[in-house]
C-alpha cells in the first residue's frame, strides 16, 4: 500500500506520517528531508542555490539514507548523521530554491519511487500524490492556517511538541520570524513551475488547524481501511 501525504510546511505531515508508519507497519519516507540533504550538501560545498548545474551535480552525487536511533528516524548524508543539521534556518532559507530545480527533482523522484517499489510506504512531501505516486492508494492533502503552523514549528525548535502539550508556548519574536519564513516558502513552493504544491484531484483534504494529531491519524487510518 502507498499512502501519500502532501501539504505545506508545518501542517503536521511528519508527525502524522510517522504515527501511521508506526501503527500500520509501513515504511516512512520523508521526502522533504531528501531535498534538505541536497541543500545542506550545497551549503557545505559553497555551491549557490542559483547555480543550477552545480546543484544538480550535487543531487546526482550525494548518498541519502535513513536510519533509526532511540529518538526515531535519522537522516544520513554520505554516511554522516545530519538529522539536526538539515533543520537549521540556513537550510530552511535555501531549500525552496534547490527543490525548484527540475534536475534535482528528477533525481529525488527516482529515488522515492524505488522505495515505493520495495514495499508499503507512507510518504510525505509536496508532490507525492501528484507526481511521485499518482496511483497511491490513499492521498491526503493536509493543511493548517499559517499561524498554527508557525506556532508548531516555533515550539518544536525550542524542544517542545504541541502534539504532546497543546498549551506549549514559544518566543513571540521567533514565532513571528518563522511565520514570515513559512509564508515565503508557501508562496515559492506553490508557485514554482516544476511540481508545485497542490492537492491531487483525488486527494482527501484535512485541515488540522484545530485538530489533534490522534484525530488526524484516525481519519487517515479510516481512509486506508476503505481501500
Ligand atoms: O517538508 P519540509 O519542510 O521538510 O520540506 C522542505 C522543502 O523541500 C520544502 O520547502 C519544499 C521542498 N519539498 C519539495 O519540493 N517536494 C517534496 N516532495 C518535499 C519537499
């Protein structure tokens, strides 16, 4: 079975996809982490995000793997653990430009389809239901208003988790900066020419602004049971 979960930054895709993977025994595929790895490799090598050929060369040359640790899934770039390094504000700033490059997407989509061929997968990203797995068994487009998404990210960055503590708060200035960054990324990701963020025609829309993780997970499992 293939479950596709698409949506904008901070909509809760990762939390939901991870929970589904765990409960239903599917492989969790975090495609955003893959674009982040390419971005980090470019930053480390001093390749600018507008150097299309340079970035494409990096995408073709890097080795991206997923592992597990006591804290959950880890991300490996050329054998080194980059689980934390791919979530910095520097990577946040450059990842939209990197992921808009068609040659980069070709390489990543190919890798993602290989994972899909190997077994049951719950994949999250922006183009899973539209491009990567257009024949996915279940397609979900998960949204939440920008303020709710910024709040979740801000709490997360301070080590908290709104899924566990609904009243968790974060630094106001930090949250405002994240909100501006989220709005910028939404705009870039949904207006780019190549595989823009948009729901597949047959996707189920879920707005998680006022929903708990368990509620969203239950809805998705319900959809899986109907297949
Ligand atoms: O889900 P995320 O925030 O980790 O994704 C990081 C960036 O990668 C996001 O700004 C857009 C891009 N991305 C993409 O273009 N296609 C995907 N399938 C997943 C992510």
